[in-house]
């Protein structure tokens, strides 16, 4: 089953800047862990923002669980967990526990279930002491952990994470990467992850897409990637 399909899209921003993402088709199957690599300006975040329905193309096709995410987000919002590149743009709860519980509560989940789920996630991420802290007073790394926990809170079938581990210290990053990987394995959830951290790619990646100047120029495994691009400076952390 194809969870995500993107076919040669063109987007026109308000300032009349046009961005085209073509080349190879982008697809994500059920349970597949997909990594998007590429230099700044290659179109990674534009691609991700189309997948989560923040943008809509003037040309091309985007489907998530069979729906146009821009027009039909209400039909699929319970299936998607998101971490934006600018994590401050999505932290909406006054406290950490409020923020993590925000999505499942608004989706109508049972409150008792949500409280238990939030407690589980706080312990899982090692942030129990932050439960009552105001989110805007957290460090950058703490905000990322809260955002990732929030993305997992309602047990989505697709995670879309844009540079989610940036700013998290090395020891915590390994733990958080393992949490995300284990979640995908246990829930058979798909993952779309934007990162240029090759250690993260090695730990969690299955299918790699490489973008350059608005084109998807490669799809394959990490081993195949380095066989084809021996001097891949743009991917070095």
C-alpha cells in the first residue's frame, strides 16, 4: 500500500517565486522508513510541506492515504504526526503535558487514555520533570523532544519529521532516534524524515531519496547512494 505519492509538483509562493520538484517520483509504502537528503535550497522542506498539506501545487499530484492532503486534511489528520523544521511554530500548549496531549484531545480521544499516553511518553523521552514547565521556556533540544512526543501521542500511521533531531545533544539524540525507529516497527508506521545527519540515516533509514536543485536525483539504499556518489559532501554532518 502506498501511503505517500508525489508526482512532479510545481508550487508558486505568494511572492511569485516558483519552485518545481521533479525528477524521480516520491513514494512511501506502509511501514517504510524514508530519508530525504540534500543541501539547503534543494526543495526538501517544500516537498514535506506539500505532504502535510501546508502547501498545494499549481501543477502535479500529491496523495497521502489516497487523499489530496491540502483539500482533505480533516480526513487524514488522525493518521499523521508532524514535526516542523521550526519547532516553535507547532508548540501550542502552555505546558509540556498540555502540548503533548493537544492533538489526541482535539481528535476526540478518551481523556483517561490521553493522560496515560502522555505519562508514557514523558517517561520514554526522559522528560518527566518537564511535565508542568512552560514550553517556551525550554531549551531547543527540549522543545524538539516535546514536539516529537506530541507527534507520537495519537499513534499516527505516518510520521513526517523535518530535521527533528537538530539541537538535541548526542546522548539524547541516540535515544530519541531509537524511540522513533521502535515506534515505526511496532506500529508498522511509515516515516518521512528530512536530515543530513548520516549517523541518523544509518540508524533509522531504509529508503534514501537525494534532492538537488528541486530534483529528486536518487532513490535507493545508503550503500547504493555512496556507490553512486562517492564524494557526497552535501550529506556530511
